[in-house]
């Protein structure tokens, strides 16, 4: 699960449906982005980061990725 993505969305008081609408995907597709079951295309990923005002590159890392995999 991508906790950074989820936390940033909740911090902005947005729903999955809100963001899905803004990036022109279905809510279930956006949910899959948060679950980490699918990766958003680069264009959608950049738009999500823009909407959430998130500047770091770690927003799409899965929480279960080991520290060695992050290097």
C-alpha cells in the first residue's frame, strides 16, 4: 500500500473520487494506484503530485518495499 499517497490525499481532505475526477480516471483505477496494484502512467502520476502539492519522489513507493530496494 502506498501510505504516502493516501496520507497526502487525506491531509488535503480529498476523496479518491475527487482526485480520480481531476485526473480523468475512475475511482477504482485511482484506488488501485493507492493500493499499489497498478502504477499510474507518468502523466497521471505527475498530475497527482501536482494536485497534492507533493514535491518528493517517494509518493508512489509501496510501504512494503524493503529499504534495500529503495536504494
